């Protein structure tokens, strides 16, 4: 019985050619879109310096440390890798502010007139450095942090003082080796499985739409047998879709770091979860047309609020292991994305994503219970 339903579902899936193409091609298409977005928007921040320092007369010459700031900053940038910051000098404060207002620069550093005197005279005083920018801009925040770090380094060197501390940055896992494009890819991989919501629901509801569900009822088929037969074919579609997406991402520079067995387990569990949710959607509809209309609402919820299209931070209600359960967890794709991110970026094992896997499993069980009850009641109940 189950094998017959499986083979019938595979044939129906091949007949619904365009639905299959949509399911397996949507996520690879978004991979290319995100790659183009990333290439067109590589982060680079622009800082300006206005030097108002009047210097200090000593031994018959004028010492102006403000003039040394720009070369010192350039030396710092060359010494420290991966600082997406360029710095140049501007003649006046007003001209620099105009560039910030027109988004031609992110931050302005104004060197005060007493800069050299404050650092070299005795007793030393702290110069008042002005930093100007749009405080709501990410570019300002990042540029200001780097300017502050470079300024502290420069002032400590010029004043012949030891720095109070030296920061050593240690990247967790492989986070220091990846770019923004790779950060998006775990969500895109899960998106390829989210697309099963359409494919699996249509595979289920087509039996109702075509009236063949009546023959299945008379054969004594149980709801779980029907779901297992159809679901097996959809798991196969899900595996094909995610590997096509992975292939597209890999061709553009993404590297799957982590055990392949862990990746495959998350793929299968998420596919089963999407099939279970599809059963709920099938219980709420009666035709393929209904699915194409009603199904858009949960599809977009899963795409945009589970973290597949872009990351979303939420406050946890409680914790399963290290995983914080929130309203996002109601969409089982969220823990799946979290698990895949940890495995592919942080390089952790399955034991470190136990909370995510437990949340994914619990939501799948809930989907199944609701879906089986609803589908049995609406489409398999005999009068």
C-alpha cells in the first residue's frame, strides 16, 4: 500500500512539472540574487580628518602631531588585516559635514587646536576630540569604533606611554574566514526545503481535487499510510532541492564546513517537518487552486520570519539546552537554520545543536498531530 502510494506520488510529481521546477529552483535563484547583492554592497567605510592643531614651538621648530595622524592611521590599517576603512584629510569642518550629509563619508574626526600641546606639555592633559556623524548609521558606528582604536594607539605611542591593555581578537569557529554571503547561505539552504510547503501540499491535495481520494478511502487506507507514501517522495524532492542549492552556493564560493552526516540529518528532519506542516495546509484546503492562494501566507511567514531570508533576533521564552525558544520556533525552519549555521560556520557537532534538533522534532510532532487530525476529519472521514 505505502509503496504504491509512493510510486503514484512520484508520477504525479513528474506530471506537475512546473511545480517541481518551482520547488527545486527557487532557493538556487535566491542564492544567485544574494551573491549579486553581496558583490554590489561589499562594506567599505569612509572617514575624514580635519586638523585644527596649531602645534607646539620647541627648539625653534613647530611640532604638529595632528599632521602625523593620517600617516599613523594608514600604517595601522596596513598592519591590521581586513579593516574596511579609508581615511583622508579635509580642509574644513563644514566641507566634511557636507560630505557626511550627502553620504559621501561616514564619520569625521576633528583634531582640536591644542592636540600637540595637550600630549607633549607638562602636565599632560586630555585633548577633547570631536567625532561627527549620523549616530543612526551603521557606517558611523563601525568607523567611529575603528577611529577610536587607532587614535588611542597613536596617542599612547606619541606620549611614550604603555597601553593599558592590548586586545587580541579570537574568532569563534570559522567565523573569521567567512563573508556576509556565506552567512546568508544556511538560511538559503533551509529555504529550499521550505519550498516543499507548496510541492507537498499539492501532492496531497491533488488526490482530493481529482477525486482519487475516494478509491483510497474504500481501500481501507489509513491517514498515516497515505502520508508516509506521499511524504517519502517529498523527502526525495527536498534532498534534490537542497543539494541543487548547495551546488549553486558552492559554485559561488560557499564552503560547507562540518560533518556531511549532520547536514543530511538536518535536511531530512526539516523536510519531514515541512511535509507535516503541509498536511495542516492540505486539511484547510480542497483544491490545488486553494493551495496556490492560501499557501502563500504561511510560505512568506516561513521565508521572512524564520530567518531564512535575513536574520531576525528574538527574545527567548525558555531554553532547550542552549537554544532559546521564542515565537520564531513555531516555524520549525528557525531551529533548523540555527543548527545549520552552528554546524557550517562554528564547526560544532550534533551534540552542540541538541536544543535546535529537539525544538525541530517537537514542532514536527505538533504539526503531524494537528495535520493528521485535520486531514482525517476533512478528507478521509467516511459517512
